C-alpha cells in the first residue's frame, strides 16, 4: 500500500504540459502516459517512488491519459486517484487466494470474445484496450489476445446469441468497449439489433470518465439510433474523478436516452471511509448517474493491498445508510464464481 513518502515531495505547475481540452479522444488515448517514471515526474513524486513504480509496471503496464492526470493533486502520494493508477512494489508480492482469474471467466467463454455467466445476458469483449490501467483490475491478467475476434469470427460468436432465445441483454465490455472505433461499434450494435430476442444494450466503460471527449457526435449517432434500450454502467470510485467535463459528457448521454449507472470498488486508501463514499453518491447524482454496485475487491493477483475486510465493508455501508437517502445507496456485493448473480454482503 502507499505509505508515507520517503522524502519530502515537490509540487510543480503542470498547466503547460496538459493537452488542450479540444484534443480528439483518439489522440488523447494514444498519448496516455505509459512510463512509470514519467508518471512520477509529472506528479512531482520523489525518485524514491520510482523503483516500486517500475516493479509494478513490469507486471501490468502504466496507462494514464492526460485528462485523468489533470485531476490528481501534484506531489501528494495519498491522492485517491493516484492510488488507483500508480504501480507499487507490493503488486509483486504473492498472496494466498489471489489469482490471475478470480472470477473463473475462462470457464464461461464458449466462443472468442464471449463470456456467458448469467441467465438472460451475455458479455462481449468489444475491445482489448483500456484508456486507463487501474491497478486493482480483475482482468489485469485476462488473455485478450485470445478474445479479439475479427468480423468473421464475431459472426460466429453472435451465432451463440442468435441460437439462444433466452438471452435478452448484450453487455459490451473489455478492456473498455469505447476504446474501439465508432465504425466497429456501430457495426457490432447493428448486428445485435438484428437478433430479435435482444431488448437491451449495456455498456460497461470508464472512458467517459477518464477521457470525457470520447462522448462525441459520432458515438452519439450510432448509440442514439439503436432500437435497443441503452444502459451505460460507468466505473467511478471517488468524487474527485467527476469534473465538469465528465458532467457534460454524462448530460449528452442522458439526452440520447442512455440510462446511467455507476459501479465502484471499495478500495483501501481510495474510498474506505464514510465521507468519500457519501460524497461520491452525491456527486454521481449531480451528474445524472445513479449508484448501482459497490463491489468488494475481486481477489486478483497483484491487488491485495487494496483489500477491505468484509466486516469493515458492512460497517461502512451501515453507516452510509444513516446519511444517504435510499436511492443513493449502492448495493454492497461480491462476485462469486459459479453463483447465478452478484452476492449481497
């Protein structure tokens, strides 16, 4: 876990280093920071942090876009946004029970790019790429090279949906599905629309948060035109991730008929207290997003330092109910391999 800085940290002005806000999302994605030393330098972290950052980076590479970097406090190793993206030496420490496939997804992959765990819905790996690499990601070891279908392979994968009339919802996931081009996504959604039993399109994404410019006219064009009911599940863990650009992006999505939900992960050093959890729910609602799930950590190898014990999680949620209205309360859950749904705690 992040501990006290080895030496005093120096703050510095980063204004001149940030990309212009009008920079296309594709350019921002391509220019994301991928070097742990650069991340530390840009945020004014002492060189004593570099070895740990490099050690973690060798296991799961750094990726932080400029728009997200701009919300991190320079020189503050305790910043809750930094803690989500800064590699640490602790990631290399083996921990009993922490594995590379914590949700046993390999057992539920009947075709490339397809995961079918729950009744009535399937998950499609629409893109292997992400805009930001979160250090606690349960898919940090996922075999994306085996789940990146060509268009011809997608047709074979979609045959699984066509043949199963009990499937009513298609979930685009990844990686981050919105890291794919609008041309590719429009093609895939058009194929999904042609499956009569499908009613809903759900998109799990972090891109509107980390690069809000992703919500552009091209995306809204194909998304707004689909006959499928549209649900977007964002992934926001802390209120500081929601700035005015994110609120604007969410407003555009809502205007296009998209229902916005949020799922968070309870993370040590990020949101493991009443104040940040309550502030997150309030800020989400201001942005037109309803809290949905608060997940306890999936036991993925390399992320044990984020863990919050179940009893502590339950106490936090009990206290949260005392300060929030019911519609702002996320459901505390764990995903257990083999269970028919998320398991409430």
